[in-house]
C-alpha cells in the first residue's frame, strides 16, 4: 500500500467527517496540494542538516511512497525543493490551513518526517529545530511534539515524564497519581523504617527530590502552556 493510500485510510478511520467539514473533498492522497506540500517538506528536511544528495530521495520514498504514475513528477519537485530549506514554513502553513480541522492527519505527516530525519542514523539539532517549527506551524501542541520526539528518538533520562513514567500527553490526574505512587515508593521514611544504612537513605532522598522536581516541572510547563493558549 502506498503512503498516499495509507494516509487516506488512517484519516478515514480516525477522523469524524463532521469535524473535518472544512477539509478539501476526497482523501488526502488524491489532493495535489497535499502531495506537493508533503514532498517539499520532506525534501527541505533533507537539506536541514546542511547536505542533501541523491540518496536522500530513497529515504523519502520509503516513507512517503508515491504512486508509480506520479513518481517522476514527485522526484522532480523533490530535487527542486531540496536545494534549500528556505520556504518550508510556507508549505507547512499551507498544509495546516488546508487541513486545519484534521490535526491527526497533520500529526501523521510529522510522524513521517521524523522517519526521514532519522533515516541516516542520526538526527541533528538543525533537523530537530526544523521538525519542531513544522509542528508549531501545524498547530500541534508542544506535548504532542514531545511525545513524537520521544517515540522516534527516545527521551532523556532527565526528562520529567520519564522520571514519572507517564506519557507526555497524560491527563493531569494521571500525572499526579504517578507522582504520588513514585514518591511513596521512594520516600526516605521507608528506608529508615527498614533500618537501612545512611547511604541508602541519602539515595532515597535524592530520588524523592528528583520525583518532586519532575512533577513541579511538568505542572509548571502545563500552566505556562495553558496561559499561552488562553492568550
């Protein structure tokens, strides 16, 4: 199954037609504007790390696999677009405007772009900045981007969501429950009650402090995002 048909089937499964009343008619894979924007975004991403050669299209085609009938035109557009990253924001904005009521579809596109970015075995900071900017232009939340990034690249050990062992898009109450549970398990009083030596108590205190700090960071970020959205 080609990417275009696959993305259309995903849209049909996940999206409520009433919620997508403003979307162009027909599946995305049959929308030339969709194909053009996705191709340009993939090509310009390949240039984001400073270089792009003929092998980059192979990685693109493995993810966003064009129909045979349109592959020549897609390749021509790709070669033109990959000369520079300039203009990628315009394509992202067009795609976001055209499919603004279909956020899951936009997230699926970003998911595919992550696959392209890591196709050469490494994702540079420039590529990550590119992807984050596309997510922002798509109107995806920072938490959604964080979740996708962690899915593809893994999360750092110091990531507060990793420390609390919850996904980045977990509900507030789920985060609080995880915090209370983790803090209860790591509380220094438990180590003292078991008569463990001072070294173990110090470790427990450090772990409890890290858990509290992670919870504070998550809640602060969410408050800031809420204020930003309200503004």
